[in-house]
C-alpha cells in the first residue's frame, strides 16, 4: 500500500475540551509527544522521557464521530497504541462521492453503502465496523401523545412510530393542526420528520431506505419499476421540508436548543440521543422514538493504506476504546456496554431491535437518491 503523505500541517496541540460534531473547521486530534516524569514543572534533577514514537494517521469521518475522536480519553488510548489521529468531518455521502481520498489514510463513513462505494473506487477489500447505531427519531412527550391519539405511535417505555401509517399521513398532506384534540402543537405545518439533505448526508439516505422499503409494500426495492413506485411515494418526505443541512449534527443541535417549535420530529442516530444524555443536554420532555421498521447505521472504517488498517483494528479490538464508544452512544461488539451506559443515564432504549430492514443495494440506493435530488427541481 502507498504510504501517507506527512507534512507540517499534521502537528497540533491536543484539545482538552469536547468538540461538538458538525463544526465547519477541521477537527484535529493529536496523540503523543514528550511526557514529563514527575509534576510541578522543572525541578532540579527532573527526568524527561524521550518522545514516544507515534504514527500520524489522517482520516475523513462522519461528523457525528468528531467529538469521539476529540475526547482526551480517546486521545490517550490511541496514544497507547502509538497513533496520532487527525480527522476532517464530512457527510458520509460526501465522503463516498466528492472528497479527495488520496489525502487520507482512512475513511470512516456512517453506512455500509458509503463504505462499499469507497472500497470500489479505492480498490480496497478490507474494512472494520467497530460500532453501529440504529436510526431513531428525537421528539417530545407532547408530540408523542398527539401521535398516539392519531394512531401512528404505539406508547411504551420506548414508543414506536409505525412508518407505514406515517407515510399514509404524509401522502394525505396532514397538518399538525388537523390532529384530533391538538392543543399543544396546533400549527399549520405538515406532519414531517426533519432530516438532513439526502444529496449529501448518510442519515437522510438511511431515512430514504426505510421509507422506500415501506412504500414498496415492505419489500426491498429492486428494479426500475419498484424504484419508480417508491420514489412516487417518498419524494415528498424531502421536498416538503424547508432548508436541510448536510450534517446530522445540525438538526439535532437545533432540536436540543430550540425545542419542538421548529423541530417536533428529527431523524437522528440513536447514538446522538444517548450521547446527549451522557453529557447532560436532554430536558425531561425529550423522548427517543423508534421507527418501525428502522435500519442500522454501520459505522465502517475503510483503510486506505497500512496505517489506516492499523487504526481500524485498534478501534475494533481495544476494550477501552470500545467502552468510550459506548459512552458516546454507539452500540459496540459487546452489547452489554451500550445497555449499561443507557441504564446509567436513564435513557429508555430497545436493547435488541427486531424490526430492522436491510439496506437496498448500493446501485439502487444511488438511483433512489438521484431520483429524490431530481424531485427538488
């Protein structure tokens, strides 16, 4: 494999505060350097250890993972493996379609489909899936109560949104103020889940995959006829929205900051909600709603050379890194880690999801995404 290009731009100081995902600038995480033995400065006779030998590894990652890589504990754990990691955030579909991957040692999109495209165009066969996250919906208890009364949501510790009934509601053009006994959110807006831009973002592509499956009589979309039929039903899920962002962090941060006035229903990674709970960002009326069916987002490392391969293996096997990933809301290779974190921070989750659909083939998903993009015009 080709060696990564190294330069002065790979040197930076370790950040000691948590960096929110979705920042516009490059997120830099640096591990290694001189380690002083002792404390309190340069006392007479103090011994300074020689700098540890580290390998600089640069990658482009889905924006929802930048906070994980910027965590000082993750930095220290990678340091123990002699790895210095620099990450640039981007939408997963952007990573697969428009990012110049020759600049990087690894790509870390949030879906198996995006990873498959990267593998094809880069001629890479190997990959690692150190963690995953099902797609979910961030909402509020008054909205859940409204949708329960409308027969679209099944109540419970983890309420469930029937995607078939929801799609029917959208096709009818139902507005919030038309729901029965609606005194908590009587606004003249269509009942819609807010998403990112399907032309650039993986989370929106996941939403499209689920909706197309439901629109295709709960079957995997295959062939031109099925694609056209699904698009005729699901394009309005996107075109009826206003401005959509490129990164999944954008609408979720708006959800956290502004409440249900602007974002009553937001399509998210489950990990984002759990992570927000761990960091004390949730209010008591915020609820995690599971769509039925849903789909798993497989966060996949595609190594572009030997250094990237080394990082992928470390992320997948190091117990401390796996534990830290669980603290950021990801489901790791040990399900007990995730359940323990959810219980500790009192986030009702479904430990073992049953109603999970398979993604369509890469080619089918691309045609569906292109069809939605054309519908904007």
